[in-house]
């Protein structure tokens, strides 16, 4: 026998000279849903927005915008139950309606009421002291 020491298998790494891939399979387990178009929103939210715009435009006209603003607030709160687009429109309509109620009330109290009272005093229905 020889005096040379044989290297053990654990000491030297084994060299890989060949790699083979036998098969790659692709299985289809489901399908992706078709992308949907964003919804245009509900009609109720459009009505709430329209009432909000109408009421804010007519609020300075002797408080005429108060009635459509109150209806817009009611319809806006109903419309907030819908999809996200409807909620955005309803929120904008609600904001405009609330502002219109405040402006209409201020116009009624500060402008229309003194005019009506002055008319009633001048015609004699209300006596001034």
C-alpha cells in the first residue's frame, strides 16, 4: 500500500458537469376576471349634485335656494349609500346644499325680512312706535 492519504469525499466538493430538466408543466387553475369599466354613478347622486348646484345658485335670490337645498340634503344622504363615484358626487352635493341653506337663511333674515317688515309698516298693517 502507499503512504499517500486519500482525500475523503467530504473534504472535496463534487463538481456538477451536467444539469437536465425533464419537464415543466403549466396548469391553468382559473381565469382572471375581465376588467370592468368604472361605473358612472347612480342617478340619485346626480340629482343630489344638481340640487346642490341649483340651490347654491339661487340662494342669494331672496333665499329661494333654501327649499331645493333641504331636498338636496335629504337626497344626498340617501345617495351616500352607493358606489364610490356616487359617494363623491353625493358629498359634493351635500356640501353645496349645506352652504346654500346657510346663505339662504342669512339672506332671509338680513335682507328679505327687513324688506317685508318695511312694506308692512308702510302699508299700515304693522304700526310703528
